[in-house]
C-alpha cells in the first residue's frame, strides 16, 4: 500500500496520475460544520465551545471533532487553528478525539464558552512560498501590483505580466525569473498604459483601467499567446478584448472592438475579464457580468471561434448570482479556468460581509467550480484558497498578506508543483504579488 496524492492505493491499483482529479491534491482549508458544506447549507451543525481551561490550555467542544485535524504539527502546511472570530483563535498542539478536546500552544484574543468555532488550515493546499512578497510596488506602479499571467520563455526564464496602478492610470509591464521566486523588472518601466496606443481603441479608450487576469493561453500551432485585457469605453463601461502577443509581450494582434456577449447587454453593466483556456478543441474564456452598482454578479464561460475573430459561439452560466451564506455572498470575481488531467475547473474569487461570526468576513477567498452531469456546481467545501488572514502570529512574515486577495489567480505547473500567483494586501497598504504552491506528489 502506498500514497499518491490524497489517495491510498494498493500495489494492484490501476489508478495512475493521469486519472487523478484536482481534488486528489487539493484539501479543504476551512471547516465550518459537520456537514462539510460551506455553500449556503440547509443544515449547519456547528461546533460550539463547552469548556475552556485557560490554565492547561484545553478547549472542549459539543460535537465530534473533524478527523482532518489529526495531522496537526508545526509544519507550515499543518498548522491547524480554531477560530471564533477573525482575530480570535488558537493554534492546535494536541487533539483528544474521545473527549472532543484540543490543546493549544498559542492564543490570540478570547475564546469563550458558547461561542461557535471553525477549523482552519490556511496553507494546507496552496501555501505561500516564500512567505514574503515576490513583487512589490515599483517606480511605475506606485500603489498597486497584481499578476497578469506567467509563461516559460524560450530563453529558459519565466515571464510574468504585472498589472500596475499609479493612483490615476492602469499599466502593464513585464518581469522575468529563473526560479519563479526572484523576479526582476525587464525594462524598469511599463510596456502599455490605459488610453495610450495601442490600448486606445473604442473598447479601451478610457485612461483609467488597463489590466489582464488569469493565465495566458499558448495558441495551438503558433509561438504566440493570447489573453483577455480589460478597458473602459467612452461611456465608462468595462469591456474586454482578446489580445495576441509574443513571448516578449510584444503585441501581434490588437482587437479593434471588444467582445460582444449575446443576451448580455453592456447597458448599465460591465464585462470583467477572467482567464482563458483551450479545452477539447475549444477556445474558452471566463468573465463576470456585473451591474455598474456592483449589486448583481454572474460568472459566464464563453466559447469563441478563434482569438483573432473572437465571435462568441456559446455562452454557459457558471454561477448565476451571488450565493447567500457563503464566501461569495457579496461579490463574484476573478474567474480563472484551469485544465487538470483533461478535466476543466474554474477558480472563482468571492467575498462575504455579513457572516459576522465567521473568521473569513470582509475578506476575499477562492473557490472551485466543476461540471457535474453537464451543470456547473460549486465544491461545497469552498473556499479552497485563503490567505493567512490575521494569523501572522503563527505564520511568520505574512503580515503583508492578512487582508484581501485581489485581481487574479494565475497558474503554471512546473515539475510536481502547481504554482498559483495572487496579489494580496494588508488593509491600507499596497497590493503585492505572492507565490503559492500546491504539491502534486
């Protein structure tokens, strides 16, 4: 018997890597009820604290503890915590399943009898590596940076598009790295800026917004890439265009018009781009259809005929609306498709602002959707991707990353690591880019 991913296999098992799903590696990071359902559950059996021995640092609960916490340790990926509020938590140092008790080594805030408890392990699947930011603000992006996609250049180094903001205009530049950890600005300046040529077409004539999200798509049978870029038209609506560029981020084809989504009028709305993939012979792009007041959100998956003509030939609704009592009851953001072992998944960001006793309140996280019997469904254990929130006491050097995840998820698999680049902020400070890694072994 041996272990592959999260599956225990016998020597006679015929399961191989190509048959494993993303969920064989991705483990739940947030457990709020014994039903293991965080997505507007009809039943929500909670853990509440029945006793707290502050001298011996032992907390007793009303219900059987989740078996996941049995692997607690001081290892970066195994630091289980129990939260009552976002900044009230303990770090588990021992578990007594028989008596429904945990012992803790660290306490922040107050955990009282009668309070509801949740179990978190922020680094269980995707863990920050390194703990510190890999790219921060610079001379041309003075207030904000976020990732715009990573690819391997023919020179053996990686490239990353970096979205930047200087308090008035959006820009994109290019960084390079040999190890995905240490990055340098290729030219020391931005490449493209909102409202400047070539990003001054009708769909992107505005001088404020210019960015790109998700992972770049290598166009089959070519050496070029394509991505969705966001711009503002003259009326102030957000549009999106498919831009084709070479491995040096030199633009090959610039669209003269933005994508038109049949049945989804731009009047009073924005098209907010996500990522794109080539899957089973189809060009697929994800986006958010949102009203200008930011009260209604719909996540769509569009099929286009090609990156050069970008006519929408099919529209699928992935998430029709905000989901109450979930991590995405306030917003739906940053949809990023990813193909893993010939299965299509979509990472989607979201935020909640009314689950007052949740440690994830007023924060953005990432969850995963997949197709089941032809219908897009959420993993009920979402969110599957969270930042360290106020746990910088136990995750050293992560104070910069305690607040919002922003802008985009950008994936690249290298060897046995699935890398996910994100931007995170510490409240009033600038967004910076971090690298997270999930092992595929």
